[in-house]
C-alpha cells in the first residue's frame, strides 16, 4: 500500500470508461453470441494499458485498471 506523510494521495472513484469496440465485444460475449476470443483478450490488454497510461499521465497516485 502506498502511503504519504507529505500530501494526500489521489485515485479515481467509480468504474473507468471502456472503449466502444470493447463494449461491443463484451455485449456479444454476455449475449452468448460468437466472438473472437484471442482478439477479445488482446483488446482487453490494450484497454488496460491505455487507461493505466492515462491515469499515470494525469498524475494519479493510486492507479486502477
């Protein structure tokens, strides 16, 4: 756990936005429709990488995925 005695650490609250193309595949998966599992896994990884980079770039101390 990160701690600070010099300032209040920041994080975000609530769920993080998901890219529209990922939401479409998540919907297909939820509805038991066909989807490319390897493409889905790769897109999830990219989405996590993207959101972690954005949080780090904004200066958030406690990053979530």
